[in-house]
C-alpha cells in the first residue's frame, strides 16, 4: 500500500458554529483554534454535547462554519462552492459514521462495499490506487472480502466500515466513535488498523471518542469542552492550551478550586508563570 498523496493539514481559526432552533441559536463551537499537521493521527475527546460531532461535520464539509476560518490543506472550506465541497467529500475526505450498519450495505460482501464506496470518487474523476480485494488484503481483512456483511461480527463490520472509508484513498479520514460497543480484543484491532492506515497511507486520521483506551493509544489527543478546546494530551500527559486570543480553559479539577468568577493572579517569573487564587493572598495586596 503506497501513499497516493500526502495527508491534509487542518487549521481552525476562531471557529464558531451555531445551530438555529426555535428557542434561539444553540452555540456548538465558541471559537475553536486547532492546528493539525499533514499525516498526524489524533483523537478528539470530550463529554457528550461538547461539540465533537460538530467539528467532525465541519471537517467533512457537511456544514459551513458560522464564523471563523477552516483550512484543509489547500482548501479554504468557507470559500468552496457546493460542487467543490462534493468533490472534496467524494475524493479527499472520508467520514466513517459511528454505527457500522450506517456505512455498509448488509447484503453485499465486504469487497462489494469497498467497490461501492469507490464509485463516488471515480465518478468525480479520482482513481483509487487499489482494487477492493487488494485493499482488504493489505489491511489484513482478505479472509472477509467475499463474506456478506450481515454475517460478520460487530468488530469485523467496524473494520470493514473503516476499509470503506479508506477505499477512495482519502487524504483525511474521519472516524466517529470507532470502538463503541466493541470488546477489548476488537477495540485493539481497530486501534491497530487506524495506526496502520495513518502510517502506510499517510492520511491524516481524526477519531472522535469517549473511550479512554483509544485516547491513550493516540500520539495526540485534543479535549473539547463546551465548544472550546480544553486540553491537549501528548504521550499520556495532559496540557492546557493557550488559545489565539490568549484564553486558557482550566481543567475541571482546577475549576473546582477556582470556579467561574474567581479573580486569578497571573505572575511571570524567571522560570515560568504562576496562577494563583487572589482571595487566598489578600494579605499580599
Ligand atoms: P458531541 O458530539 O460532543 O456530543 P455535538 O457537536 O453533537 O456534541 O453538539 C454540540 C452542541 O450543539 C450540543 O449542545 C448539541 O445539543 C447542539 N446541537 C448539535 N446538533 C444540533 C442540531 N442539529 N440542532 C440544534 N442543536 C444541535
């Protein structure tokens, strides 16, 4: 399996997203800044309702941001016409939905599903560099190629669903909750498959997950809370992120000590910066 084209780099600048509703707009993203290098693999973590699916839908070109800018490689998503967005979705960006059944035709074989997902790319003049059986073999699923999807286990269906996402040779693979409802062994196989795709195909791979095991297995994690980037994990260590406007989201355990409205002193000294709760230090004032 050779890399047909390099992964897409991702840049979010002050991205705001609103969903209109009868009771007023729901603010799903409140100024997201995010930079991802071409060919990176990372997981987006966060509680339900924090904005993860909205980030994924924006990356997939399914919504346009209400404000701010999203750049994917050479594409400025806000400036693409509907036709250009369709082409991007058909050929360069793949979205694997959460439930494998939503990605697959149950009465077709795994290979037929892979072929089917290559059709849209072909129709838009993009030639996937591999045949369906060849791709399944390369991804360690050759034995599933001629089996009907409905007869496969949940873990096998999830791996085939990911293969259909890879089928058009995308430069960005988006995977929503890749391990939900899988046991430990199948979960580890899916994590290994995503790693393999990232390393051999060179695609940027973004997974959205609740699963701490997936987060722990990723070289980079980004935590989103209440529509803002809260923290970044690198090799198991978590860091707060300073946004482009200078704002920092405090981790929940620190927020317990410093609830919203707390006055905080920020002091620079020779070796770094101190944050302190000013009320504990009134004698100093
Ligand atoms: P997550 O994927 O982390 O669960 P979402 O991106 O789905 O979060 O949602 C972020 C916020 O936007 C939530 O408050 C959610 O209720 C709201 N939201 C998501 N989709 C819609 C929609 N189609 N209409 C109205 N509000 C929505």
